[in-house]
């Protein structure tokens, strides 16, 4: 990640709307969803449609 750091300007809008704790929670949530999508894709998981 240090190879491609996020621009500081991208943080400006977020910091105006969210506290540091909220940004941490948001980042963790996005990372968890990303990880689940990558795992599910590799395992060819598809949800049942009823």
C-alpha cells in the first residue's frame, strides 16, 4: 500500500464528514467486504435465489 498512497486531497472530504473512529470503522468494513468478495469469487460462490 505504501507504493500507491492515497492522495491527501481524498481524505479532506471524508475528514469533514466523519470522525477518526468512524473512518476507521468505515475502512475496516470496506476491507472486510472486499475480502469476502475476493474469497467468494475464487470459490465460485453464488447466493441462492428464491
